[in-house]
């Protein structure tokens, strides 16, 4: 299986397309083009993606979060299978590098990972700054996970910090 620096277990986490690959006509493991933020991409199979037939457009605001010269990292992220975002690409950054996307978590995942802590407090402690700034009542957001809200979980490869981005329909 293909491994990606910034995306763990991608086959479990990406959205596959029912359309054939626009480059080779394959029906196997075609990534849904919507998440590439690139109007020319409808569907691309994993092997064409590997051969760089299609790239994800990385928004400037994400590039700007990294201070060092990041050509190599950007190149890597462009050819990483995209998260099935509900709103927009909000790839997380920590320790001056892109984080690894580890998947979408449901309530039971937070409960399991919280161990002896209160799962709602644990969930709140992982929220990224922007999501946290929008929260009036953490219980409402918590109860909406798996309904209208998806919790996308990232991990920093350097400090192991987890960061959660919530997006709602
Ligand atoms: Zn293809
Ligand atoms: Zn970090």
C-alpha cells in the first residue's frame, strides 16, 4: 500500500469517487476530485496521482503558516490524498511543518483516547484555535460530532501534539 508522510491510513480516510479516473479510465481507487480544490480535477486514481497527473491546490493561508523555506513540504502535500473536507482545506501546521492527518474521529474515539479524563474536556483541549474561538457551548459541538459536524484529527510528527479541526455542514 502507498504510504504518505502527511496522511495515515489514507484508504480508510479519503473519499473515493464512483467516476472513472479522468487520466487512464481506471475504476480502481479513484480519489474524489472535489477535495483537490482544483476545478480541472474530477476523479484521479491512486496510481495516476502517484505519477503526479493531478495535484491538490494548497491555499496561501496554509503555506503562510510555515516560516521556513518549504518547497519540499508543499510538494509532498500537493501529492497527498486530500482530507474529505466539509468546508475548505485547513491542513494543520505545528513545529513549522505540516501535521499528519490521522482520520476523522467519532465520539467513541475521543472517549477511548481520553482514558481517565473527561472526554468532552479532552476533546476541547485538542481543538484548534479557530474552532475553539467559534465554540459557545462545547456540549452542543460534542453532541453534533457524527451528525452535522466532522472532527478531523491531525498529529504533529515532531511533538506528537494532536490537533482537531471541526467542520459542520
Ligand atoms: Zn488513473
Ligand atoms: Zn508540534
